[in-house]
C-alpha cells in the first residue's frame, strides 16, 4: 500500500518558521562578523602604517594604540624600556622570526592573544644596532567581543528558531483543524442541499408518471424549494458579511417591536407544536440595521423553537436580550463551537444560521453568547458591548 508522503501543514509551517528564523539570524551573524573583522583589520592596518610612517617622518594619525620595538638581526629585542620587553613583545618577536614578512601587515594568532603586526627595515630609523622595526596592535579584546556576540547570536537563533517552529506548528494545527472542519461542513451542506433536490425530483417524477397528485406535489415542491433557497441565502449572506460587502443602515429600533415582528413567522410552529412563548420585555431602543438584526434574531428564535419541548422565554432588561428554551441541552463541546462557521454539531446540524447571527451582531459591535443553565439553554444578545 502506497503511503502518502505529503508533509502536513503544521510540519511545513514549523520547518518554514524555524529554518527561516535560523537562516535569517545566521545571515545577520555572518554579515556582522565579516563587517567587524574587516573594520578591526582596516583600523589596525591604518594604525600600523601610521606608526611606521611616523618613525620615518610621516605625520599620519593612528586610530588604535600601537606598540613597537626594535630587533637585531636575530630578532632579539633592543629594549629601550628599563623594565625590558613585555611577554607579548617577546612572543610577537618569535612569531616574526618564524614568519619573515617585511612590509606586510599580518594577523598574528597566538591562541590567547590576537594582534596585527608589521615589520619594517631598521635602516630607516636612528637605531644603529637595529635591523628591524616591529609594530603591532593588540585586538584581543575586540576579537573576544565579536566572538561573544557571535555566541549570543547563535543562542538567539536557536531559541528564535524553536519559538518560530512551535508557533508554526500551532498555526498549522489550527489551519488543519479549520480545513477539516470546512471539509465536514461542505459535506454536510452538500447532503442538506441534496435532500430537498431529491424530494423535488421525486415529486416531479411522480407527477410525470401519474402516481402523485399534482396539487400535493406542487405544495411539497414549493416547500422544499423554499427550504433550499433559505439555506443558500444563509450561506450567501454569511459570505457577504465576511467579505465586508454589507453596509449597515442604522436606525432606532424598539426592542419590543423587533421581537414581536420576528415572532410572527413562527406563529404556525408555535400552534402546531403547542409551545408557550413567554415575553418579559422592558422598554428600550437600540441603534441597528433593522433587516440584519431581524435576520439574526429570527435565526436564534428558529433554533429555540426547533429544540424547545414546551416553552420559549424571551426577556429584555434594557441591556441584555435573552432567548431561552427548555429542550435537550447541547453538549459543552457543541456550545463552545456553536457559532463557528464550519462546525457540524453532534446532531449533524451545520449551525449556519447561528454563525450568521453571530457575525451580524459582531458587525454592530455587540456580542451574542450561548449559556448552559441547570435545565435550560439560552442565547444572550449584549447590546452594551464596547
């Protein structure tokens, strides 16, 4: 059986994030190291040339502290200082003896010390016994600083790469979850659209074959068509809201009037199922788009009517509008994802209407929340959300 070797989204984003940060930091490190090394070398060379030139009568300035000494033919230091040559002087002299590079600025790596040195013939100077003039610049501290900064860069690169990898993994996980949820959503939506289409086709074929009464078939076809049309309209409305293509037309609405208008389409359901609708509405107004808020409230009421056993309660206290029902309580998992655009509930419901209601309320700057009570379920519009 052939295995799918395609990398998961989370793994791709983890690799892209971590490697991207590491490569960027390492590139910065290389650029920093090369720049600092070049600057140290250039300043040391300029200082050495200035010192050698000064001994021969030049007035060129030195940018770094330069040390120098004279040696005989065997590179023994001719000490001018009563204290004698330093240990570093002696080591530089031995290095020069092993690397006879007169007139060339050389980098001298002594392990625990790094210098730049230049040798010049002693015949230019007023030292009768001198054969060579050796000048050097000690850059050990600067080189150590560059190395310490480089180590810090490496540590930051590793930590940053790890953090970016974890972030990429988390983002990829969310993307995969969203893609999976979207896949399930469209599968379920396809099923819901196929159901009315199958019913319409069945009634149409029944009429064609003369086995179904046309009057009965026409009523069923109209109902199924309206069901499918409403579903498609919900999807299109949600898409328009998400795309920002809907402009709010705000007006002052009496909350009580809004509720009463939204309840009118449910009178048939209330009578048929014998439901009791309890209203506890205080006086108050909101600034909202009448059509959109009506659509959102109707979707919430439809959900309450569909799940209620005996009673639906609608209450408004001047700030919150709550819609409660006494039906079977949804699971906590379903409540947590009730307004997700692509969530499919345990009962197979897509919840597209509630996702649309939530988006409409959010566009107004308010919130719509779901709450589980002891034996009731309610949704709350908060009209004073900042």
